[in-house]
């Protein structure tokens, strides 16, 4: 997988983790952020990347920071 795709996938996984930890659904997140559900689904599957505006909306809805969502793990 290309490196940028991997980063997008890590961001998507962090968002999914937040949703699961809080017992929230992708539908709920789509409603809170005004991101169409189909678009959100593509983003969390890592098929397309979140825009900066979307990340701010998602972070706000999940009561976290954009930095928390985009902090990537580095494999040594």
C-alpha cells in the first residue's frame, strides 16, 4: 500500500476506534458532521482521504482534537 494511503487508513482507524469506544455509529457521525453517509463510509474504509474541514467536524463531534485523530503510529 502506498504510504499516503496507509496514513489515511490510520486516521480512519482512529476515528472508528473513537466511534466504537463511545458506542456511536457512522450514521450518527454523518448526521453530526453533515458528511453524507456514503462519503463517510468511503473515508473510514480508507478508500478516500478526509479533508481538513471534515477532520475538524469529526473531531468536534467526537469531542477530541484533530491532532488526536491524525497522530500516526510510526513502526520502528
